[in-house]
């Protein structure tokens, strides 16, 4: 279903998700429960530009999941 958007190597059965990416399962589930829809194949520059735009999907995402860097 997501092959057009995701590289085939990035698609895993839930039981086979590598440990370093398992936290994304809950992050995605939380975002879906809240009714936020993520734009499809958004360009990084656009996403980064929207980080500071109050109420944008990128802004809400970074408020909930601050960068660890």
C-alpha cells in the first residue's frame, strides 16, 4: 500500500521492525488518534520552514516530539 511513497526496504512486518525505529510505531499511532494527517512525500525544506508556523502539522509534531539533537 505504501510502496509508491516508501522504499520497499523501509516496509516491515510489525514484529520485524528494527529496534532503532520501533518508537516511530507509537508516534504514528498517536498522530493518527489525534486526527492529524501528515502530508504525503513532503519536501524537507517545506517541512523545516513550517516548524515555526504555529498550528502547522510540522509545528505540532515538533512540539510533541522535540528533536533530540
